[in-house]
C-alpha cells in the first residue's frame, strides 16, 4: 500500500489595499482567515485591516530589520506543516519589501509559494500616467546618498522603457531635481495618495513638476512615472523656472497676466502654480 503523499506547506504572498479598503479581494480575506499565522510588516497597521474584515488570525512582526532572524523562524514554522501568509503595509509583499527574501527562503526549503494578487501603487500610477505602458522598469526608492543616486540614474539614463519610482513627500523635491539633472527633459506623471480621498495626478515635464512642487509643499506618498529615453520631451521644452519665464515674456512686451498664462502653458502648470512660484521669489 502506497504511503499518502505529504502535503507541502504554502507561503501566501497576499496583496492588501494601498489606500482604499474596498480594493481588498475576496480571496485575500479568505486566505488571511484560513492560515494559522500572518507575517506583517507593521502588526499595528495590519491589525486595523484585519479588524475591518473581521479576521482574527494571529500576527507576527516581519520587516526589513528582523528579516534574517525572523525569516528563519518562519521557515521553521512552515517546516512543521503550517501554511503562512505574508503581507506588507500596502500593496504586494516583495515589492520594495522583505517579502521577497521570505519567498526565496520558502522556495529553497521546498515549500510552495503562491501569490494572492491585489493593489500595487507602481502599476496603478503607470496605467493612469498617459505614458507608454508596453515596457517599463520598476526602480523603487532611489538611494539617499547623492553619489549612489547619481550612479543609479546614470545607469538607466539610456533605457527606452518607462521608469517607475517611489518617493516620500519630504524627499520629492530632491529626487525631482536629481531626475532633471541626470535624465534631462522628459515627460512624466506624478501620482500621490493613490486610491485615497486626496488622490491626485499631475502630468507634464520633469522641469515643470519640479517647478510645481518647489512652489507647493508636497503631501502624501508619491509614484513618479518618467518617460524612457525615446519618450524624452523635445529639446525646445523650457527648463526655466516659472519666475524666469514670466520675466522673459514680460521683456518681450506681454502683460504680467499674459506672461503668467504663457509660462503656465509652457511648463504644463496651472496659473495658480505660477502665481505661487512668483510669491516664493
């Protein structure tokens, strides 16, 4: 008589909402209710999500700073025959997240790894950007050190595919300036607070978006979608600031109102953005 085949434990990589809780899938809820343990980036944040969906599964902390020790513990837990779910604070685990390390460990141990698809900020921004979606590269967060950041950007400068970046509001201006310096004149879209109440997209050029967020305080988490090398903006796209363009147009004989209107058109900004920039002068 043949011995019954031993069941292989499964690591479920579960996508969670990036803002709007209605983006949680039925399958994600079912999996999180069924598994004996959920590894979460921030247990406090995930507990709020579980409470909303009436899920009472045990949580354990698993994040960038404990992934080595905790990863080994979680694999040992699965070796006892247990399934495991892994979630990040928002979106898909493994994207700019240590879930990728846990998946590699589970595969090396001979366990099954199964995706439970859900929301993703980078792809959500891409499809709403108006830029080429046929080929793209996810870059994520740029290094904070200027030298490393410049080296990375130089390495992708000639890539023809659309580029996707993540950025926090307090680093946005610095990042946009670096993108302008290294990548040159490009079309781009900036999406912030995706799927949330104050979701907003701004589309234009790198220089135009830098001018906008130099005049207006960035708020919320951002996804930056930048055209590839073949999607560069024409060389004639001005790289001047709103202040410089207004002065230039007034010197050509236009009224201040006309100069502001033309500067806004050329930089893909609103007239309010140009006015704010002039106040910052």
